[in-house]
């Protein structure tokens, strides 16, 4: 039944609109939280002597960095090559397939008997999560009218920060008391939660849902009317037709470059934060777990503020530029200040500013790219960014190995932040 016919049946004047689109966003939050739990536990393992000795990589910073770098490389490749399948399968089925892959990777990782097998598990996880991430944006595009997307995107990306904030002390406790393998078994159990929610409580589009009433459907359709008038159709398109609208748009590539810089900084910090706090700044294992969660608590706050700011000012690019400038400044002072608590606080601020405008980037992308191309465009942008960021943990590890100085590794990130700020400055001049 068409959306127009559904709307025409809303004859009860006392009926109130349902809020099914909010349920969709809640499911996306849970899903991305579980995804980030699975990927960041390796950051804590990088500071655990028992794990490092078991894998034979203690005192080898390049190999430690590879645990995150190979994941990110597979993640980026999957973003680019597999995300177009989301346009054909629909985000619901695609995301469920991804969770099955996560579960396989966690079994392999938890029972790994060598570092090589462990790296294979990280690659499988990268493929599953790389396919998953662009589907989040496709769900928002399908379900959320344009005037609400700033807050919607800000809400689900907060899950990216909530998960590490919980994971750092949680995994520090679990690994410290029960062993590193138990952290994988815990992730396997938690992974069934988003699988259930996606399969039973979501649909690819509002018109397919039995839980949405005509009033909410009308609200969504009215908000998307302008986009439909811009020429989007429901006809099947070839891969080339999906790629062309963003591949020939230089502003899309400027946004992609900004996102590449953001991911490079983010994954460089997240990969080495526990080891830096424990080895370079002298925090105990327990202190490290709690201090490592502080940056992600900060990002929850900054992302929430950004969602409100983005909808308030109606522009994304100025936020992209300013936040990355502040991030670069904070990383510099975090690496050079003498006090360990001052350094931890500055790193927390750097995390907050780095991640603050993530939702603004996705909101800007959703305005630059037609809906039929969005999954492919989002996958390409996220894939390139993640591929580039896969170099970050290894580069930082190599610098640490050459200089025997964690601070030198952090300073590599300052120039990347300044480049991101300048790139977003160009988009600001274009009135985005």
C-alpha cells in the first residue's frame, strides 16, 4: 500500500503520531555501541602483559599497532566494496549478516593460539563492521526527515563514544580478573542484542513498518517531499549511476578528506591511549581503565552539543573546521605538558573535539548526495577514511619504537588535525 493511501486512512482526529522513527534511532545506538565494544577491546589488550606475552609481541610496538591497523584496513576495504550491497539487500538484512560475521570473528579471536590466527580474527571483524557502518546512515536517510537529521545523527554517533567509555573500565576489570579470553566471550553474548532488535523491531523503510501510524508516516513523507522533487526515483540504478553523483562532486571529496583526517587521529588515539596512560604516564592498571574512559565520556557531551548546534545554525562546515583545530591544539599540549593528570584531561578534550562534529559530517553528506547513492557514497567515504586511518596505529608504533618516546607518536597527529581544519574551511566558504 502506498504512503499516500496509508495517510488518507488517518480518520481519527484524536489519534497521535507514533514515534517509530525514534525506535529506529535507539536500535542504531545499541548496534553501534556493540560494534565499538567488539573493536576497542584490543586497545586494552595492548596494555595487558599476559596477552602480549601469550601472543609473543611484548615490547614490539609495531606488532601491537598491527592489531588495530589490519582491522581498519579490512574495515575500509569492506566499506568500499561491500556497501553497495546495502542498496540491494536493504540495511536491515545487511546489518544482520554483519553481526553474524562479528560473532565468527570473536570465536576465532577468543580461541586463537597464535598471533597470526588472532590477526585473521581481526580481519574478519573488519569485514563485518566495515559493511555495517554505512547502513546506519542509510537507515537515517530512509526514516528521518531532513529537518531532524542533525539530532538523529548526533544521537546514534553518541553510541560510538558510550561504548568505549563503558568498555575501557569494563574490559580492564574483566581481563584483569578473569583473563583476556573472557572479554571475547562477553562480546559474543552481547552481540545477540542488536541482532534481535534489528530483525524484529526495524524495517528498511517507514512504509514497510506495521508499527507506524498514518500521522507519523505523513510527517516523514512531508519532510522528504523536497528531496523527492529533486529528481530521485525508486527505479533500480546501475552501480555507475549510483557512483556518478558524488564521484564528480569535488565538495564530496573535500568532506571525504576531512573525514580521513578525523579517523586517522581518532584511531591513533584510541589504539594507544591505554598503553600511553599505563606506560608513559604511570597510571596503574585500574586507574588506566577509568582514565581511558574519560575521553569517551567527553565525546558524549560534545556530540550532544554538536547535534543541537548543527540544527540551530543550519550549517555543518564551520563546526568541522573549528573542532579539528581545537583537537590539534589539545593533542600538542597533551604530549608536551609535564603533569600526568593534565595530560589525561587534555587528551580527553582532544577526543571530544575530534569526535564532536562526526554527526555534522554525516548530515552534510546526506545533503550533498542523492538518497539512491547514499549507501555507496557513505561506504566510499568511510572506507577511504578507515583505510587511511589504518596507517595511524602502525605509524605511531613505529615512531615509538624509533624514539622510545610515546609523546613523539602523539605529535604525529597534530599536523593531520590542522589539515582537516583547513579542508573544512574551504567547505565553510562554500556556505555549507
